[in-house]
C-alpha cells in the first residue's frame, strides 16, 4: 500500500492490483477495480483514509479477479457507485456468466451488483478535482476500459491487463492490438498496470506498451 503520485494510491494486490484516487472533494475516494479482498480495501485506514469515503468504483472489465468483492463492498458501504462499459455490464449485473467472468478459474461464485452507469462510448467522469477519462479499449474483453487522469501536468494511465491474455471465445486479438496503439498515443507519464506493477517515466510506459504490440517489441 503506497502513494503512486499525489492523491493516487496503490491499495494492494488481491487477484489484481487495486488503485485509488482521492478527489479531495465531496466526491470522496475513487477505486479503480476492487479485486478480491474487502479486508485489503479497509486497510486504507493506514494511509489516513476512511473506507466509508469510497463513493465510486470504476471497473475496467468483467473478470472475477477485478470485480469479485463488488457486492461485499456495496454491503459494507452503500454509498459506492459502480461503473463499467456496456459490453461487459451484463456479466457484472447478472448471474450465469461464469464463462465470461472466468469465475470458474478461481472456484468463486460471483454475486452480481447493479451499475450506476454503463459506458457506451468513451466518457469523462468529472469527480472533484479530476476528470476521469474512461477510454474503451476492447481486446482482452469486449468492454475493457482504461482510465486516464491528469494531476499537476502528469498523465496517469490505469491500464489494467494491458498484458492480456487473449482468451479464446472472449478476447479479440485485433481489437487488443488497436487498443494498445490507442493507449500508446496518449503519451502517459505513469502507467498503473493490473498485474505487473507501476511504470514511469513516459519512456518506460511506452516501452512496456510497445512490448505487447505485434511487430513493435
């Protein structure tokens, strides 16, 4: 658990890496994914932050390692609003999508939650001091998104699962490659990846993304 940049935190790793932004406003705290451990999220108290101030959770895609404790989080803190792309939303809001959520890989029974909003295109959430640019980056899943914010002139990209993998019947390799190129062109200064760490400065971010672009590694 550490501060990545001003008001941006790596909460920890449980299934995936969970990140958080303090909006410094009545909009409270914003989670990027919630992972598989409510206990881990509660430990933000060690940073002097209150888990009851979490008001938003942007889900980057439907896989269970990123969404497992959504229902538990909502039960713990009813103020949390959840967001995801429309193409992954059914699997998040409904039962019976174990193949799409890959819940069977973890032998977990997913408990659905209601989304506050389904993104149907690239959208911006204006939350407190920051604009959260939610960018549709399909490939790993049809509704995968990445989030870009700018703080003090630094572009911070939450690019969960930029490494893939490409899962037969769920992923689309051509979309994945196009999404990687789209993210490369953002010229982010800091990359918070879903499983493989935090990359900076900008040259390191570019090198990481290009490593997964066919023909550019």
